[in-house]
C-alpha cells in the first residue's frame, strides 16, 4: 500500500531483489497515480497497481470533503485568521481545490480560483468563483493555498506582487508547489511569530507568511482528514488488496482502476453506516432503462 509512490519507487530503484515476491500494490493519492502511470507507460512498472485514488468513493469524498475541511482547519489553527471577508486564492480546481473553494466560501471568504485546465476553470466559473491567472490574483489575495500536484505554482514574480501580510500555504502533494527557495533568497529577514508561520521580510518592508514550511497544511497544522471520510479510502485499499490477491495472475504490470462493483459496494456500506436508505429500481424500471425501444 503506497501513498505518493514512495514505496514503489524504493522497491524499483533500491530493493529490486524484493520485486519477485510482490503480487501487486495499491496507490492512495493523485500524485502517486500520475507517477505510476508514467512508470507503466515507460514499461518500468514490475507489478500491477490499483489506483485507489481513481475510485469514486475515494476522490469524490476524501479529496473533496476531507481535504477541503482539513485544509481550512490547518490554516485556521496555524493563523487564527478570520476567513469572513478575506480574499482566498485557491490554486487548482481539481477534487481537492473544489473542496477547499467550497468550504472557504462557506466561511465567508471571497474565493478566487487559478487554473491551467480550461475545463476545470470553466467549472469554477460556473460554480460562481472568480477565475484569473495567479499573476492577477497575487496582489489581491489575503490567503493563498495550492492544491495542484505541480511545481512553483506560486513563484517569485507572484511574491513580488503580494500584499503585506499575505498568507501562503500548500495542501497539494509536496512542498514544491510554492517556490520556497526563491522566497528564502528574496527575504532580508525571517521571523517566527507563531508555531506554524515562517514570516519572510522583503527588502521593501512587506512581510509574507508561509505556513507549515510549505508542507501539506492539513497535516502540518491540523490532524489530516477525519476518520469518517478516510474509512472509504481505506475500504478501497483493503478491498483492492483482496482483489489483487485473487486476480494478480490475470493482471498486467499496469495501473488499474478498482472494479466499479467494489466502488459502489463501498458507497452502499457507507450509506448503511450513516443510516441512509435509498430506492431500488423496480423490475419495470430496470427493463425500461435497459431498453432502447422504450425510450420515447
Ligand atoms: N492535503 C491532502 O491531504 C491531500 C489529499 C488528497 C490529495 N492531495 C494532493 O493534492 C493535489 C491535488 O489533488 P487533486 O485530487 O485535487 O488533483 P486533480 O488532478 O483533481 O486537480 C489538480 C488540478 O490542479 C490544476 N493545476 C495543475 N497545475 C496548475 C497550475 N500551475 N496552476 C493552477 N492549477 C494547476 C490541474 O489542472 C487540476 O485541475 C495532488 O498533489 C494530491 O496528491 C492532498
């Protein structure tokens, strides 16, 4: 079971003698899945992987509601800032970004979204958010958070334009989304006003506040996702391993999505645990929905 493809990469690079005994593996997060797909495309992957992140019962919920809530929690615990009325810039409108944007709006912030993908950007616009390049958002944002899996999403030319007192954070996979080395090199002084704040004083007197050293702020300053959303992610992990154990011989050294019936079964169990009942298709409805002749 991997999270970020670290185990896979160690096994493939440094402990190759162990590979023979591995039947398959699972991967938890978006960034890991991207890396593993690249490995599979290069023919470098030595065993099948199930991309737990691609399960609907994972990214619809863990990435969106888990990251959305816990990122707000991390930012608030680190700063004790009042979100109401602040301009909150969310970089990346993927599953995590959607969750954070939704929750920040719920707390009364004016949310701006930055994106590179036209579809995601369009969705953000139609969800009612302001969308603009980071270059334009930089001078108006009070709080920034990156959730892209990409590097240097907030860079020197953005720091150059930020307001005095701006807060910069990351909740994507790693501490490379914010260009910290450039912030370090720009600063004439560094202070530590609170436990999770590194305050950089720039030559013109502005101070920029980096949270949690640019690491995932929901893990650095808060407690990560609540258990009641991780239960679905871990159910995906466990059931993926069972599936791999039973089907490893039929699978190639590729990245697979969890079978949809397992995904739906996890949703069914979660609803049951929450005490929520839903309707069941009648025989008549099943026939109607399966028939092309009755579609008029
Ligand atoms: N903090 C956590 O606990 C947590 C939980 C789950 C996932 N993650 C990580 O968060 C990151 C995002 O995950 P996701 O599931 O939302 O991924 P996603 O692929 O659904 O979304 C990422 C979005 O970022 C956009 N993007 C890429 N480069 C950009 C740039 N330079 N500027 C603006 N937007 C850019 C992409 O177009 C995409 O829409 C990943 O690195 C993932 O591993 C963190």
